[in-house]
C-alpha cells in the first residue's frame, strides 16, 4: 500500500531471484479499512516510492486510482473462510474481504507468474494462499521472511506513526514474543506463556492487546500445546498505533 521501506525492498530483491522482470503494485485499498481506521491518515508518498522501486530494479509500477479498481457499479467481494476468521479477522471485521478482493483484482490485472508477500502479515499471506488455491489463479505465492530493525521490531509503514518514546517501547513486542516462544518450545504451558507475554506488553507501555495466540502454521487454528509446526501471532496497540508481528514456533525434534 505504499510508504515503502526496506521490508518492501526485500520483496523486490527476492522477486529478482524468481523472475526476469519485477512488477510492484501500490494501491491504498479503501475496502480493507473500517470506518474508524486510518485510511485518510495512511502515509502516501508516490514519487519517493517510485524512485525507490527504480533504484532496486523494478521494471514496472502499477498504481491504479480507486476509480479503476472500483468503478461505478462494482458489486463483487471475495470471501475466504477459515484462515480469515480469527486474529485480525476478528479484530477488524471485513478487513480480509477487502484484502482478498483487491489482491484477486491485482493478480488478474498484472498476471504475474510468481507473487511475493511478506510474512509480517502472516494471516494475510494465509488468506491469499487459500484464495489462489481455491480460485485456480495461475500464480505461485511465495512468502518472504519479516524484515526487522536492529532492536527486533518488524518493519512496517505504520511505524512512522510512533512517537520517539513509543518507538523505543515498541521493541518489547518482539522481545516478549521471543521469550514466549522459547518457553513454549522448552515445554512450558502455552496459556501461561501467552498470558506472561500479554502482561509484559502492558507493563512495557502498550495500551491494549488485541490478541497473542499460538496457531497451527497452516490453518491458523488455535493451539493449546506445541505438537506441530506453529506460529505465534500478536497484535497490540501502543499510543494510537496498532502493530502486528509473528514468529515461527516449531517443536523440538529429538534425534
């Protein structure tokens, strides 16, 4: 959605290893914002974004206006059940319908052979994979590892909203998640580890926690024990900014 940073450029660099030409799309999608969310405030810097993409070797930028994406009379919505229903799907009703619809349109417009999405929004990646599989779109979906700042905070366009103090305090999110993951892998009780992580976020300056859950890495079904490849996912608010993050949590394999 623009306001590009090193995390987005990691997608461009990864795409170069998969294809001869890299296309990027930028579209601040109104259908994935609720009425009380930050559509109007979402950072937009088209000229800087285009220059950054050029510098990293992108061949084409597709940046359609809203009137092209949603012309008068537009009446179709793509809904993906299952993976979209918990986590951010529960906290932001209608969000993933907007995501699935706009990504379907972008893939049909650009017709890529491979499309790369960051793992930072892991639920979004799961929704897109399910949608592509179920609709037989002829594209390979590739996830790219989350890019992080030196203190561990996942890179995000919304980090620009953080005050200097909140930016420092925000680092407790990846720290608390890593500690919870280590406790779970080490055999600790899942519910206790999640509760401890939530308490650390509140104590560290976060105003609220939408969720912190251990889920099946594929289906995103909640887990109360680590008996398969899993993902620890969290969303929390610091000041007026909502941050999300996730990390892989896999059972120890004893040889």
